[in-house]
């Protein structure tokens, strides 16, 4: 891991600090342990992701009154709460890790690898098109127009057919299904550009993972809708994502501003939401319900859905779920900050929390902020990640 590099002096103003957490009791380790879990999982292993995950482990341990354990080849004896680096795949594997319910881990569990990716969001180009074992045609039928027009393809021929259909209406966004944070996406406007983009995908990637082709929106705002279950607390939220530029000049995820309510989706829908926000929440709830109905064994204690809202090629407004995240993700710092505030004040109903990801040198994070990473990452370069709370107790939705 590359050594951390200090950054310049603090800015002149700062958001209000997070509420402090009480010290973990000395007997916490006797209650159980929280442990990061990366064994056999794909990706999310850079320096900033590892350090972020360990801070998530520490803060979840305090919420649960558990101790913190180093990662082992097998979880230690006794109650163990896992924080996987990715969505867990396979029901037997989960049982072997001691996962029986959402109280045993922070993240999600799916029966098949493709269910954890963008691939499930769209239908195939035809009923007979090739798809991996476990594919559910019912899922896309249940979603209807809660997602943008698009297709998932697992062969070059099917991808070309999908592109032809979508290009007839306008620009198409081609997405690698395992890419995160806005990376791995290309917008094409004609067949030649589409062919060049698809040629960059290996036959193995197409067959195992597939590729998503989706109608491209203009003037886009991306909303986040999600829910977390930890230590007897349930919190549900809507929020807006911020984009920033990485060290290659690409637009990537820069953080989220969340409005979090104590309770489930119905508690969130009971808030006085703007029309666009209400549409996003309802679409995310439909996506979540369809996943539970179509993929036996699906289980999650952390769910997050990206919902894009913008203009279609014909100028009409459209909203649709882009993808799911059933693992500790970009908004998790803000999610945990909200849980901490709700635990600290049982009378509090709504919390606002923000996560920030800043590429390059920046000022000192605000006093009281929870810093998840601050230094030079071995893959993305200088990066700062932190979370802050707003100071109003009852912010309107």
C-alpha cells in the first residue's frame, strides 16, 4: 500500500461535525466481532477501498457493541458480523460463513453472479437469446418503465441487434456490467462507433458478464434511493449524487447528499417529497420488490439504487433505475453517520448526511468529519473521502 501523503491547510469554513460515538465497551469482543470479508470476492481491493472498508467495520462495530477482528481465512468462532467487499454469491457459501439473516452481515446475497451486476436491469433482445443459468424474464416484465429503454446481451450478435434497435431513437450508452462509480461507460451515436466499443470486450467477458446497451439521457441528474438495517435500526433515504473529475479527467462519483428517515420505504414516502423524488423512490421500491420475487434467496441489509432522471432523445422527461448496489458503497459513510445520529437521539426522525470524494490536493476535512481515506491511492492517486452531518434536526424533504 502506498504511504499516505499529507494535504494542505484547512478551508476557512466547514459543515457541522458528526456526533461523536461512545467508546466501544471493553466487553464488546465478548458480544461478537465485526470483520471485513474479501475472500474469493472480485475487485474493491485498492488502498482507498481497503481503508474505507476498515473504517466501516470500526463504526459498525460500535453501533452493534461488538469488537473488531482482523480478517481470517474463516470467520472466528462466536457471533461474527461480516462486511463483504462485494455482493455475496451463492446460498450455500453464505450458510458456510454463518449468514442466516440480514443481521449477520452488511451487504447483499444473491443466488447467481449476474444478479449482482447491471445485467439484470434490462431484458434480452428476444425470448430465445442466450443468457446465463438463473436468468429471469419476469424481472424485466415486473419493472416495466421503471428502468430506461435498453437491453442486456451475452453475445456479439445480440449486442449488435440491441444497438440497431436503440440507435433508431438516438444515442446509446454502452456499459460494462461490473464497472462502478460511472466508469466503464461509452456513449455511441452510430453503428461504427458501437462496433468499435463492442470490439473492446472479450468473448469471455461477454459470455460470463454480458453488456448493457441503454438509451442515453441528456441533462441527467442521478438520485440515490436506499435502505440499511443495522443493530435493530432501519433507515431509508433518498439523495442526490455529485460528480467530480478524477485524475484522468473522467467524470466519476464525487459523493452523495442524503435525506434519511427512521423506518422503511413507507416512512420515506410519508415525507413531503418533490414529485421527481417520489417517482425515484417508487421506482427503486419496485426494483427491490422484483429482485426479492424473482431471485430466490436474495437477502440484503444494505440496498442502494441509482435512479437517472433527464431528457430522452425526443426531449421527453424520463426517470429510471440504472443499477443496484448490494454491498458497502459510496454512500455508506453517510448511511452510517445517519444511523449513528438516529441511535444517539431516539426522538430524531430525519437526518441529513453527506459523503464527499475529492480527487487531488484539498483542504483539511471539516472538524468532526469522519475521514474514511486521505492520502495517495495506488490506483487513483491523491484522494480524500469523508462524511459530515447537517446541523438541522428536522429538515424538510
